[in-house]
C-alpha cells in the first residue's frame, strides 16, 4: 500500500503495469457481490443492532412496477395473423408462421429469418410462393417489407398485405376453388 501525498490517512493499492490492460470480467464478476446481497446484509446488521455507518447511507430499493402498454384488440395485428393462418389451413393451403428478428444467447446475437419477410409464408396449390404480411388497420409497412414484396413479386410469387381475413380471401379467390 502507498499513502497519498494529499491526505496522510488515504491509502491506495499500486497496480503493477502490464502490457495487456484488458479487464478479466470473469474474475471481476466472481469477486463482486450483487447489490441485492449488500443491501440484505446491511438490513440484517441493522435488525441485529449492529451499527454500520455504510448501512445507513444505502437507500432502500424502490419497487417499481412498470405498467405494460398494450394496444386495444382492434389495433393489434395478432388477430389478423391468426385468422389468416386458420383461413389458409381450412382451405388446405400449406402455410406457416415465419418469425424474423434477433435473439441474444449469452452475449452473442443470433439473427433468424429474413428482414422484411412476411408474417406467413407458404406454397399455393399451383406451386407459387405465398407471402402474407399481416397489419393492423393502422399498421404501416416498413421499407424492408416493401423491398421484400418487390422481390417476391418480381420472381412470380404472391405477396399479400392483409389488414383482415377478408383481404386475404379477396386476393386468393382465383387460387383456391372453395373460396
């Protein structure tokens, strides 16, 4: 330990210089104690009557319950999505839900699906590719979705922007005999 020249009571550790100054986060995490443990220990000491000057300075952890904002059912796309999947299934059209996005596994991002792809993909009875993008009545198609639509249509596929099951039915009447 080395004493600071400014304050004779202050001590600090001297860290030997290294070529690599990277922090070993694993070692640091193993040595660190979670804040919750520190607060619980301070509370136990206070309850036991042990005076700890640090425990008086730690404020209690506030319990904040976040209110989840949820759109009304009339503004969600999930009823449209499920209705379209049911309609396609009832008519024997091979179609499935297609998710796209990014998930984190540890600290590694993993992307899945193609950006801009429709919510439902499938194969029409004549062999053409089907893409259905489901939107709420107020939903807006993104630029990536518009580019993907152009790609599907340029390659003789069928792309439908459905705001209701009726939109899907109207567009697929010519492809399905029982529609």
